[in-house]
C-alpha cells in the first residue's frame, strides 16, 4: 500500500516507534498510557517503557524503486531500537515488577513473536476487491485512523482528496464512503453493528455501489516497511537516583516495500 506522501514514508523513526509502542503495551501488560516514543511529551509515569529508534546506514545494492519503474533508490536500512524499562527502585516489590517487565519485552521481541507484523485494526484497515464506482472512483486501499468519531475509529483512505473517502461509524452502523460530485456517497454499509472495528463485521451490504462487496481486513502495524532482521544487541542496567533503568537494544534491518512509494 502506498504512503500518502514522502514525508510519511520517510519518517522511519515515528513509524517504527509507534508500531513498537503498540505491541509492547499489549505484551508487557502495561497500559498504553505507560508506553512512550522518543518525542512523546509526558509526565513521569512509573513503571514505564520507552522506545527510541535510531536510523543507521543504507545498505547496498540499490533497488528498483517500485514495480514497473527503472528508477533506482536505496530501500534497505539498518537501525537500532532501544527499549527502556524504568521503574521506581525505592518502592517495595518494584524490583520483581521491573524484572518481569524486562523479561516481557524480551518475549515480545522474539523472532517468533508477531511484534511488527501484528494486525491492528484500530490503526488501519485494508479494503480490496471493490469495483470502480461510476467507472472512476475506487474505494480499494489502505485506510488510516487518526481520530475517533461516534466512539469508533474514523479511517481515511491514503491518498484520498478529502476526509469523505473513509470508513466511519455512523447511526449505529459501519459505512464505506467516497466523495462524488462534491457529496459524500455511502457505497457500502453494515446492518446495525456494535463491533469495535470494521474488520470484525460480517454483514457488509451494498448501498449505492455495484456488487460485489469488498473484503475488509485489519492492516498491519507497519504498512510501509518489512523488518528483515532483528537481533538482541545487549542490555544495560543502571540506578539513576531512585530510578531503576534497563535498556534493551536490538539491531534491526528493514526495507521499504516496493509498493509503498507515493505516486
């Protein structure tokens, strides 16, 4: 799936840190409000997990930028992901909790764990198999949620000209909509629904589109890159005043997918 623009595609640090925040919050049992990226502004919450990705060098050889192109570009990169576990070392019982959180991070970062390939419908949805509407409008693509509406995620199609190209929860049902002749056209709908995300819905029907109804699935945490290599690079521990701090480092190699470049 193509990124909406180069700025989004090339913000490696934010994309990788945000993905790591999501799966680490799930796997360590900490609330999402206790897991932070490097540029997050927050008060001192303890215990906490912080992630910081540092980009390394591009790897040779250069690759064809995208399918069907003759343009060459660097698509493979190295980097270091640091996962920092911090707790209050002066509190009774915090030592055991610190060790448990540290071990849970290692479990989450195992090669056979889902980590970066975890499906996450709260962040993105993939729609596929829909016919063109009025022979010109597609609803196929990657939909990304940056805010909620009516208590559910509101997803906007990447590269769409307006927020009307969306998957939204409206009047007690999920809708797939598109802008057509300056109006928001409802193309596909569900019956009355209480599902948290649209990928869980099994009753998609046609509103004003042509058959068949599309397939609606959860997107991945990393929609633009593939993690090719991930190796534990060591752990350090220090006491900073009353704070116990373990830093777990991982060497990573990743590649920009050849279909991720914006058109």
